[in-house]
C-alpha cells in the first residue's frame, strides 16, 4: 500500500490473522476520508479485546468517532486548517470531529488520554502520543527525555509535554 506522499507500507499481518496487539493506531491523512465508512475496518476494531488501546493521530480519530467509540469521552484533532479547509468549502478537522461525533467532548489539548482511547491533535502530535504511550507503559521522564534528545526533539518535547489531558473514561 502506498501512502499519500508515496511512502510504502508493507504490513506484517492482515485483518484475517487477528494478531495480538497492545495498541491499534489509526494515523490521520487523506485516507481517513475513505476509511471512515469502511465496515470491515469497523468490524475489526470492534472485535479487538477490551485491553487493546485505541490510538489515533490527527484525523484518525474520525474513524473512532464515526463508530461511536468516542461517545461520552474527550478527544482531540488537528486545529489548524490546510488550504482547502480554510476555504468556504472546508472545515477544520477538530470541528469536523465535533460533527462526526456529537456525543464526544472536544478537547483542544495536543494529546487526550481517555482511558482505552488516546487521541493526538495534528500530524506531529504523533510524537507526543508516542512519548505518552511510553509514559503509560511505565517509562520515567528521564528515559522519555533521553529518547526525545536522541531524536533531536528536546525543545519540542519540553514545549508540548504538558499539553495533555487525562480525561478518564473507559
């Protein structure tokens, strides 16, 4: 499969193989607009064990929202519009999430941890989502700061690490 920018993804498993996963991540991007109504994807997600974290970055949360999985929970999405979204024809993704999931409490935090569901705002918030998942896995701030340093991400990490909402939920 090729992503929008030509990046090729070669999966190790198919939906049919039902591999064990600690977390299932839906990235954002243009493909989300197609996958939002993918009944096969929705069925796969619904069949995941309750202990599997449901994670999204950017517009990936639209899929969880469309499925009703964000009902009663807080979630976030990208807050800055692209060129089309700035036009009269468009809508900022966080506002679109509010439309797709009207029973969701929309948060403007960069990362929202609502228990089983963890959502990240814009595209680069995937970095903060990753750092947060390390935190949830029990790694301490010293380790996570070192990972950020090695990735040459220290300044951004220091800026964004507090832009996190713990929203409880299931």
